[in-house]
C-alpha cells in the first residue's frame, strides 16, 4: 500500500495508488417508477413532482440505474430516498456542462441502512469518474476542467450520503472530488478494490459512524487538501490496507474511531507533494481512538511504496500533530515492514517529523515496542504515555 501522489484527477482512484429547503414547508414525495424505456442499455426512469416547491424528496426503487436516473432528474437541494433492496448502479453526483465537464449538484442520498445495497452494474454506466477496470460506487464531484483537474473556486457544497451500503466495486465505494461540506454517515462500505470512503481536494468533510472493511486501499481517506478542516469520528475500519489514511493536508482530525486488522491502523503522512496552495502536511489531531491488532501485511507497492505491517498509528514526516488519549494495543507485524509498533514516528524522502506530540496514550503489547521513533526531526515530544517499551529507550516515552 503506497501513499497516493498529489494532483488527484477524476478517474480511477486505484490508478493513483502509486506513492434544507427554504421556509418550513414539508418537501413533496416523488416516487420514481420504471417507464420501461431502454436507451443505450440503461433503463430511463420517469418522474415528476406532484407540485412545485423549493426542494423535493424522490423515492427511488431498487433496480439497475435507478439512482443515476434520479440524480439526473433531481434539482440541487433535493433528497433521494432509496428504498430497501439492491441497486445495481455507479452513481455520478454532479451535472455536465455543455462541454461535458462536471459541475456541482448538491444532493442528499439516504438509504434504509444495510438493507439498501449498491453493487456494480453488469454494464458500466456513463460515469465520468470511472475508467477502464475501475468502477466507483458513488462519486461526488465539484467542477472539473477538461483535464480532470478540480476547479477549486467552484466546489460542490453540502452533499450528504447516508444509511446505505456500497460493496464489490473495483475502485471505491464512496469518493468525492472538489467538495465542501461533504458528509458521509452510517455507510457500510466493504470489499471494494480501492477505498471504502474517500475524498480528495476537499474541505469541511465529516465521515461519521461508518463501517469500512476489506477494501484494497484505505477504509477512510482524507487527503490532498489545504486547510482541510475535516473530521473522521465514530467509525469502524477493519481489514483494509490502512484503516484511516490522512495525507498531504492540514487540519484533519481522527477521533473516537475503532480500527483493527489493517496493515496500518491510522496513517498521517506528508509525501512532499501537498496540494495546490497547501502547507507542508501536518497539524493533524489523532485522539481517543481504539487502535488494536493491526497485524495484516501489505507488500511493497510497484509504485515505490514500502511494505507495511503491524503499525498502530504512524506519523510520517508531518508537523505539529497530536496523538493523545488513544488506546493502542497488540499491533504486531506478520510480514516485512518499514517499521512496526504501537505509535511509530518516521521520516521519509519529503523530510523529517517536527513538533509532534505523543502523550497520554495507553499502548501495550505492541511489537517491537509501544512507542517508536527513528530519531529524526526536532521538537517531537513523547512523554506521559502508559506503555512498557519505547525505542530507543532514551525516548523516555513511557511513564511508570
């Protein structure tokens, strides 16, 4: 599992692996039903609001392409209420301009919990986020130029995805590009080839109360974002490459998550690429998480990423990051790894870790040690942890 490079563009996320309405009126309910029309292999759904209002709620039935049809019919600010059942779809939450470039479309997509399941369609839909061999579950996008680069002056605002499951996609379950205020809540995203839930070049995101597992990359990803001001909280993330991955950003928080069975539980990294206008990556807060038994083994990536295994929390070349009040136990390598232990602080080609704080954590039964530093960088503080072994011993990270 190698960190992804910056410059994220619309298309395969896996290909980047190398390195309320106005007033108080109740919205109308509008039920989508198949009209039996077939165009280019896609079922076209027909629906119309019963009456005019600022925003509508569209009731979407299970089937093939029904969510995408509802997105096309809906107006910004509308809600798509997905019924229980299985949907075969690859959903693009945006609209295309006259030149075919994505532009923002703010929607809420809400299911019935685990009983609302989205799986890949038998025939790939016309989703601009997809590329050959890489199909996304739900892709949320702000404006992009004709090269697939985000137009950061025109992000999509306030999209919410909640109460559903995405599974079996060759790339990611839920992914966002160029978003502000993206919320993903109570989503189960599992057995996807890329990420479970991810967002790139985005700010003010909230990932809350999700469960991500058995995804090829990270369960949860927040990255490539200057002044990201985003939070992952209350999530479970297990048996992915990384449980929670924070990269090339500032002002990200991971708190009150439970993370286990990954190669790395929580990874905060500066790859040196940053994002347009970004500061060097850092100023993260990792607090009050339960990070245990991250003992899977990920081999070295052909793109240059090192092998990893048995790491609870890793800080790599970041600055001013706080790792406080976490429970970090039983993280042990089962294969080759660039480093292992409960909390591991390392440098990389981008630079050295500086001014980070690792304190008040409970870290036990990690191998080879509970708190590990490669000794590089300056201003890093490690004292006051409840642990048994720190490496080097001179780190003095464990209190009696």
